[in-house]
């Protein structure tokens, strides 16, 4: 069975979807940029602005713990799941099929 096409999955999911799933509530918003408490290291103050998410670029960064990445990376960091299991769970929660890599073409035996 072919594995998950992680490149395609990263293109299919948005940071907005993951932020909604994990219950992120921004402290401030300026256009496509959100700031708020970091869901990765668990900021103690609800008014914290250490976590920055850029919805247009589909990336995020925490200026306190240094974690950063794309939407899938955020889901994995928050849930602490391994990449394969986390990708399957994320797809299930979003109601989408996990994109699969195409199976490699069978090799013909040497003459």
C-alpha cells in the first residue's frame, strides 16, 4: 500500500483549519497575521503574544520556545503524535482523505 503524500497534504490543509481544531484564540490580529499564546509550549498568560501565525503564508513561529513550521507541523507539535499517525488523525478530523503517493511502477526482471 502506498504511503501518505505529505507534500500534497501540506498543500491541502490550511493553518486556519489547524488553529481552529486546536482551539487557538488570538490576542491580536493584523491582516493575515495572528499573535497569541503559544499552543506548543503552553503559554501561561492568555494575553501572551509569543506565537505568530501568518495565514497567507501558512506558517507559524513561537518567539519563546522557537518552534515553527507549517499547518501539519503545528498539529503534530500540539498533539505530540508521530508524523504518520498525526497526519491520519488530522485528515480524519478535517473529513478529508489522506492523499496517497502513487505506487512505484513494477520493475521488469533483467534479461
